[in-house]
């Protein structure tokens, strides 16, 4: 059984005064196997952010189902959603979403504090993680004292410390310079090799070329997908670029 199954997903927004309806997602179907690294791409307004919000249980679809390890996210009661999200999903955002009044260590600990974990357990979890992510020396610092790349590494640590089933990343390289982007993508590849399932929404061809599969969303539907197979990052980059050109010009992608 797939780790994540998305079936016949539709999302219709009604404008504030009920006059117009906007269909953000039409009929989205795909599945994610445990340990996959998937990038979702598409032009602005294609529906990819709406899709991510539904997968993150931050929004509910108009119809369709999202199954995570067989559990239907669309039927979880409102009072249980926060705990479910915290225990099963890790999040990495473009703007880091770190609290400036907390040290980096406390930012990373936050989801575990909310889960009621003991300090000794939190400490046991953060040490190997901090070493792997190269942030051991900055844990006592505050977000405003470190670089964007270091902030994003701490955000990745916060996402991983709960041992989530899936890490959802929303434009994780969007606020980083090219060097920090390369470092983060290397980090994501290492995490993926350790068996972590990652689903990333991105505009960046460079970022998407590191994934094992790329889904392209157009007009609220899955338009095309590319499987890496034995392709190098460079070949993957070229294939993604070609597909994005086709998306923009309205043609049909080559297999």
C-alpha cells in the first residue's frame, strides 16, 4: 500500500459574496510510496499550493480523499487535526517560520514540547540531528543571529525531530542564495537516502532536478510526471526545463 494516496481531489473556492466559484483543483490523482522524494511544479495559479495545503491538513477538499497510511485526512475532527499534523507531518517553509524570541534549539524543540515529550528525550533526539545537519555550534543562538541557510537547516531539524511520515516543503530554497540552495538540496538528498519521504512544491528547476519524481500541475490537474530512473541531475534538469516550456506554450509533453 502506498504511504500517501490522493484520489479524485477537487477544490472549489466560492468568492466572498458567493457570486463566483473558482476551481483550484479539478481531479487530482497520484500516490507516494514510502521513501520517495517528489517535487511538484506548475505555474502560479496552477493549484499546487492549494494541493499542498490539503495534504498538510490545513485546508479541506470539496470532494475526494487523501489517505496517509490508510487514514483519511479529510475526515479527521477539527480538535484532533493539530495533534495529527504534529505527529505525522514535518514542514519546511520558504520563510523558515522560526520564532525570533526562541533560541534555535527551542524552535527545534517546539513540536516535541507541544507533544509533551520530556527534556531528556528531546535532548536525545536533537544531538544526532544537529550533528547531521551541521548546526551543533549555533543551537544557543537566535534566528536573527544566523544566516538564511543556517535558519533553513534549523527549520529542517524542526521538521525531522518528530520523525514524521512525510516532510512537506513549500519553496524551501526560495529565500536562499545559490550556495545555501546547493547545501540545502544536498541535505534533502541525504535525508532522502536515509529513507525519509519528501514532497516539495517548488518553482526551481534546480531544486526539482534533485527529486526522484516530478509532478507537473496545470489548471488544477496532474498534467505530466517525470521519473528519474537512472538520469543524472543534469539530464533531469533538461527534461524538467523542456516540460515547463511545453506547459507555458500549451503543447503536449514528450515521453
